[in-house]
C-alpha cells in the first residue's frame, strides 16, 4: 500500500449511502419495458438492492488501496496518480487518460499489460513505465481547479517536471483523447507519439472535399447525437440543473451511469456480459463518496463555453484504434485531416470502455505502434 494515498471512506458515509438507497423514492412505472426510454427500472432496482445488502465496499476499497498510488500538487491542483513500473530498465514512459463516466480504475488492466507484457505473453522489451493520473474533478482527484486550467498542461508538468520524463508517449479515449491530442499539439518536443480511441474534428472542412466514407461517418454522428446525445447536451448546457439530483440520490446517480455502460459497450444489451455488479457499483460508489459527479460535468460545459482550447493540428505520430461499439467510428481519412496518422486499426470487438472490455487487444495495438518510436 502506498503511503502517499489512502482511500478511507468513513463508516458513517457507508451507512448513510445504504440508508439513502433503502429510502429511494421510486418514480412510477411506465408502460414500457427494458431500456427503450432510458435505464431499465427492473435492472436498476436489482442493482440498488445489491448495493444495499450484498455489495462489499470495504473489500473494494482494500483492493483500490493496494494499487501503486502516488500524490502530487501540480500548478496548485492536487492529483492522485498510479505508477506502474516497467519490467525493462529502458522503458518508455506513457501517460494514460480515461473519459466519462469512467475513473482511472478502468485503465488498470491496460496499465498492467503495458508495464509487464511478459506476464501476458508479450516481450519485456516492449514494456512501459505507465502513469495513470486521475482527472481533476473526478474520483481520486476530486478537486477541480477553481480557475480554468488546461488539463493537458497539468499532465505535461506532471510527466516532465514532477517525474522527470523528457520523452514520453500518451494514450486516451473520450475526454482523454482530447487531453492527449492537446498534449501532443502543445508539446511535440516531449511527446513521441499518441494512441487515441477518438479523434478531434478538423477545425475547418470544405464540404466539397468530403469523401463518401467521410460523409457517411458525419451522417452517423448526427444519428448518434439524435438518439444518444441527450446526456451530452444537458452536461454542456445545464449541468447545474442536473447535478443536485445526482449528488443527492445514489439511485439516480447509478441510473445515469449504467445506461451509458450498457449503450456504449460491446455487451449486446446485457450489462453483465462486460461488467460485473461489483465493478459498476464500485464506479458509482467512487463518484458518490467523493461527490464528484458535478465536477465531472465541468469539462463538457467548459468545452461548450469555449474555455477549452481546440485541437488544430497534431504533427506527432498518431495511432487511432476504432472499436466497433464505440460512440463513433471515424475513417482514417477523417483522422488524417487533423493528425499525422501512422497507424489505423479497426478492432474486431469492444466499445467505449475498451481498456476494461478488451485490454489485451488494446495493449497489443499500443505496443505495436510505439515499438519504433522508443
């Protein structure tokens, strides 16, 4: 256990959570079944019941505290981060960044495979020193800066100044893909390559130049926004109208989160095919105990309000891994409008939570891409 970080939720907070869950005021049932109008109330009630009477938070907290945690204060922002030491002394450092509604725990399986590839059938020479910072305003680093701080600059200060890595690689998905892109754009002298699960749209597009594949992609994005993008619009425009409800009701918080885990993963409509009850409830518990759902909305609002810098052009070598059940599947030519694409992979399975769903596939793709850049 690392002495620099200890997750220690007071027992009275655990008791309060269970009491709130028992007293949930359930909304009236609708004449629809399943997930057609949002979170399935039958599945939600089942998970809430287990959260009250079966879920062992203390055991999960113990597992979390066994991880290689460290702490730092960067540009006035307190950070917790994981550091997985490489099995090779000549390893390249890499920083991994998650998205929403994830936590840094979702990157642990990937981090272990990158740091110790020989344990998973790989070559020790391909190992990395892996840094997994917890996003400011998310569990483990729940304090979001009161000023608008570009997170990619915090990441560079962590990697370059705090940890002393002059050269390093980076990987990210979802919000983490944007942070990783801005990191490479701003610090190409240090970032040797980036691996992404999502790409930034080009800053300027002439519609006449679009290929048929690119137009089909943009049409699919609009279809997704119409059917799935309500959460994003709310978190970008009126997050403080939603946050009090989710900060006060753990059942509401869980409903908001698990709907995304089901819709965005390669689970064929069955949450249990990809996520155990303990995994889902650990994620929800972390957001609950740190009261960080509101601050986790801030990146959406800050981006929509123009407070976050836009990605213009990334000339660092870039790999893009497209998972078939992720939110979108950008074609290579679309990514090349913004990035110097050196590798483009269409994965056979997996979704938005690929580091948890398919860590082996993802680790191989990262290693193959960065092998020549060491």
